[in-house]
């Protein structure tokens, strides 16, 4: 079995957690530290079902959708059709980054193009239909419509630009992701 290269992300996050734990202990002892652990545990319990669903969806995409289908509809050669499908998918998918990044990773593994992935993630962040009701309620319809219209061309445009500038790197990126060499400096 091939040994994976050193992954500094886990070490950096562990160092941050230990440092913040020491600061919490210094500021309030066990009371502050246990309150932080309870809050972190509550967050884990709230997010865990979404994580399970997202990773299961990502795994199912990799098993159920063959590479040829992904390449045909979302691959580097799919053109504007692929970019627009990715934008639609990004706008419709609910949840935060812990939901859409595993799905984007699964699509990358199955042959999606770099521009398509940029369009998907950008559309999720700018066009999210699940966010629109809250945006309407808090910012009003006029500001929401102006914000949406101002960002309308960004997802497909950025996807197109990413494909033109960096699309030739998609196989190298795909291989790096598959091998786990995607962390800082790898």
C-alpha cells in the first residue's frame, strides 16, 4: 500500500485547537474549556447528518454515473452547455461548503472540467436559490434583484475563464486530488 505524503492541514488545525484550548484554560479554566467543547460537540451533532448525506452523494455519483456521461455533459469539451448545467446545479443544491465540495470533488474524479467546477462552486455561492427567501426578507426585493443581476454573468464567465486559462491543468489537478496531495505547498 502506497504511503500518503505528509498532510500539514491536520497538524496545523490540531496546533490551532491546542493553542486556543490553552488560551481558554488561561482565561477561565475548565469552565471555559468545557463550554467550548460543548459548543463544538453541538456543532458536530448538527452538521454530521449533512456531512454523511454529502459524502454518500459524492460516493454515489462516483459509482452510479459513468465517466463518459460526466465527460459528455460536464467535461472540458462540454462548452457552454456544461457551464450552464453546472451553474444550474450550483444554484439548486442546498447546504454549505461541506455539502457542495464533496460533490464537486466527485464530479472532478469522474471527469468534469475545471471550468465547469468553477462555475458550479461560483453559482452555489452567488445564485443559491435556497438563500433567496432569506435575502429577500432581510435585504428587500430591490437590493436582492440588483445583487442577483450584478452577479448573473459571474459563474458562467468565471467558469469559461478558468477553463481557458487553467483547463489544461485539470488532469494534473485531478491526479493531485486523487493522491491526496492537495494541501498547503503540495
